[in-house]
C-alpha cells in the first residue's frame, strides 16, 4: 500500500510506515493514503477500525474540504496536489 504516516509522542514526530502507524499509543497519528490504492479502504476499516461513514468520506471520489470531530478523533479531508 502506498502512503506514509507520522506518529507524534511527547511533541516529537517520527515518520512511520502505514503498517506500523497504530502499533503503539501516541498523542497523534497522521496517515496519508491515496484513495486510488485498493488497500486503503480495507486498511481504514480493518486496521484503523474507523466507522463506515468515516471510511466512505475519506475514500469518496468527489470530496469537499471538511473537518469533523468524531469519537476521540477528527476527520480531515483536504484537496489538492
């Protein structure tokens, strides 16, 4: 799967592979995925265990920029190159 992630612990960020991004507790985890990657939707649902509506919003073909709080996190959808 293509993409990258960052894990922030104690104010320090480290770049991590997507496959290990959720392996340890962190203050913040940022994962950058391409919705053109077939494995992205499966990772979001099965590994990140996000709600279906969040997975749908993150992998939609047509999106609008938005930020929405949910549970203990936030959905952030950005557009651009």
